[in-house]
C-alpha cells in the first residue's frame, strides 16, 4: 500500500535535516504504529506524505499503490486514497462542517471520475457515521472545528475519515488531548474502518492508544530514522522503560 | 495662485453642471434644488486634496462627460428573481414603465419623482434634500448636493403600514456613455416596515442618492447589489434618519466596476434605535471600491454596526472610511465597526481609516480593521481532504465574506446573495 524508501527530508527554510533515510512498507490490511521521542521526525513524516509546504525531499521517495506520492498535489494524494488525521485540526469559521464534508467527498469522487453523491445519500451517510462517533447535529452545523473542544476536533477527524473512506490512513498523534472515553470513541471509529483493503499508520508518543488500536507492527523513529521494529510488544516495552534503553541498544 | 486655483475649481463645476441640464424649475422640489445648487457652489466639486477623497480620485466623477463603459452581458439569472416583489425598472437612469410592475402595494404609496416634482404640495418636499443637507456637516459631500440639484427622476415611497412585499429598483445599463442621476426618497411612518432591493449597474456613470426617514418603531431593510459591468463608475449616497425604536439595515454587494464610492450617512435621533451598515465586495483587477460611512449617535441606548469585507486580487483597491460619532448625552451607545480585507495577491491594496469620536462617557464602542492573505493552514487542510486549491480558495473567500452577508436579516435574500457570490466564484474558476 504505502512504500517509503530511504526518505531524506529537510526544512525548506533552513538547512536542517529532519528525516535521514526512512524505510517503511505498510501492506494493505495492516496497522503500523510509529513511536518516538519528541523531535524524532514523526509529524514531519506525516506532513511530507500529505504534501504540506515547507519541506524538501533531498533523497528517496514514497509511493502509494505504486504511484509517486511526492509528485502529487495534496488534493491528488487525497483523491488517490491518502488521509491524514491532523494532530492540530484547523478551525475554519464560516465554512460549515457539512459543506466541508460534502465538498471534500465530491471533489475526491470527481477526481476519480465518479458522479457526485446525492444530497439525500450524503445526509444519510454522515448521520450514520456521526452517530457512532457521538457527533450531534449541532456540531455538524457549526463552522469546521469552530469552537470544538480538543476531543471534538479529533472525533471530527475520524468522522471525515469514515465519510471519505480512504485507503491509507495516517493518524498523527490523534490521542493527544483526549480523555479515556474520547480515546475509546476514536479507537472504535478507527477499528470499525479496519479491513483488508485499508492500511493505517498510527503516529503516537504514548503507548496507551495502541491498547485500543492494536497494531500489527510497531516502529521506533529516532533521529530521523527507524531504529527498531517489532510487534505490539515493542510498544509495551517503550511504555515500561522509555525510549532511552532502546536508543542505547541501537546506538 | 490661490485665486487661480479657485477659479479653476469654479470653471470645472460650471463645465460639469452645463453638461447636466437643469430640471424644470418650480414645483414642490424647486426650493430644495435651488438650495442644493447654492450648497454645491459653495463647496465646489471634490478635489484630490480633500482629506475625504484622499484614497479615491474623484476626477472621472467630476468630468463633464461619463467615460465609456461597455455593457456586460450576464449569463446568470436575475438577482432576487425568485423573490416576490414590485419591480420598478430604470434604463440608463430613465424610468421604463413597460418593464416595470404596476406600482401598487398594500401599505405603501409609490410615485415617480419626476411626477412628484411637478406638484405644488407633496410630503416629499420635507425629505428631498433635507437629510442630504444635514449630512453635509461636518464633512462636505458635493456629489450628493449635485444630485439633489440635478436629479430629475427616481421614486418617492411612502410606507404607512407593513409592506406586503419588497420593492425592487432595477437599474439596467444599455448605453455605453450614459450618465445617470437618480434620487429616491423613502418615508416610513411610525411602525411601518419595508424591504427595498436595488440591483444593476445603472449606467456608464451613476450618481444616486437615497434618503430614508425611518419613523419611530419602523423597520427599513435595504439589500443592494451593484452591477458587474467592469467599466462602470458610481457615486452613491444613502442618508438616513432613524427615530426611536426604529431599525435601519443596509447591505451592499459589489463585484466589478472601475470606480465605486458608496457613502452612507446615518443619524440616530431616537432612543433604542438600531442601525446596521454592511457591505461585501469582490474586486478583480482594475477595480476601486470605497465605502465611506458616517454614523451619528444622538440618542440613548442605540446600537450601530458597520461590517465591511473586501476580497481583492490582481491589483484591485479597497477603501474604507468609517466613523462613529457619539454626541454628548448619547449614553449607553453600543457601536461596532469592523473592516477587513482579504488580499489574494501582493498587487492589491486596502486603505482603511476607522474613526471614533465620542463625547459621552457611558458607551461601548469598538472597531477593528485588518488586512490579510488566505490562511495557509486552512487552505492545506481543505486540500488534504481533496478540495483543489482554486476551489478551496473560493470556499475560504466565501467564509471570509460570511460575517457581512450574515447582516442580511431575511434568509431568502441572504441565500440569494450568497448563491450569487458562489456562482460568480465558481464561474470565474472555470473560465480561469
């Protein structure tokens, strides 16, 4: 599904290398987790993959189902099936949440040569998905993320994911700012989407989210490189011993 | 030297007035026209050195002839087309009875100004040029005085009850050199209600005055859209007097036009009254749009709002001069003023001069003015969800204008204006 090869990335504005040769293959139907200490390059990886400005790829590349991801515009990556659940979802006052969802869905459908979804079908789809995430009609009526609490913003990210049905989902620290109940809601939302055709890359600082979204593979990202990979147990090891031991071990 | 400059100014005025041709003398509006002409002669035409015209060059508005303006053929359906209304049509500033509805509406008397002017006695003489004259202090508005002195036509609307439906003034532009001068007066009796709609480019050059007297407890709603003809020019004035417990709300949508100067002068004279003045404009290229607003609070516990939003690109210019004057004793005034521009490139500019002048000590007045580019974070967020850049930019543009459009109280009119903007943006996106 997602293949990252020897990816080197630096900040465009300054001569500072952030990713220094990331190799990662995420197969369809699997959940991979990336853990790592602050400043290891976790968020940079998610932004580079989704096409945010400000980063420069100096070496290596990334493909989504064989397509060169890095040559595409952000909207083309979305239409190709990539989705980033933002660590800090953006508030857009004046753009209604429903308008935003419908515009996004129809833009992607159009890019894929599909017809626009009818208003009735769209409403039905959103209501059903929103209900599972305990997002009420009031929230849907408001401007995108406008006045939402941290938890509401994260649930709204998962709602977008559920409506857009991407193939490759990247969750960037989706657990940050969530209480236990909200985390469970979010995890349930993610788990409901797990299937053979879809893959997840869950970026997190802490292990606790991975109790609810159990990964197939866990990677430790440190100093811009994946230094260790293992099963779900690896996350537990981090939780118990911190990153220091692992970093010492691979040094 | 000074005398020479003075003489030039007078010559320019004479030239300008000679090209206009005076309306017939006498009748109930005769004295108001004479007085306006005297005012105008004392003031002279607006000059580039006038502080009030610092950001907008009045030359083409002063010139004896209107500059040529091509007629824009719109493919879209008529604005307010779905709204049940009484239509009154002016073509290049001349009333077109054929294209208009019968001026019959419950709770309202509608008359042509040209006809009113021939009478000896008419209520309009107590309003025509009266609010305009009051509005000349403390800032001169020569083009409004010119209008009062020279306008031959327009409408006189007397609202005695709750108008059954809106009155729509439609201004068509057919002649590429037309120079139109129209003057409308509206009087709302205590407790009366009216929605007045205006749309269309009107002429190559348009000078229009609207005087509105809103009686105690009355409500006046005004929604206007200025035509899309790229080369048109307009100088418009609204003068309103708002009495106790009355509501006055005006909204203007402007797209295109090389030069538009919209002045709105509101005097709140009765307690607990409300006055809202709002505008949204979308300028592209050779576009200069000036909103000049002056709201005077001269009563207790009144609320005023000024909400202006401008989207500018390809070298367009936006101007906002807005003032709130709170007179001594106008306690508990709640005044709000916001003017913002969204600059879609580095060539466009926004010039703002917000002013507060307060002579009462128990008031709440706030104002803000900002100028900024598209929010890159919001743009990326939309694109990351699959919305292409141009469409995402339009979505954010509409969101930016939303606060001004929200000022339109009637949902159907609000939806019409919103839909119109959405359509314009979408069509421009397709045509590049």
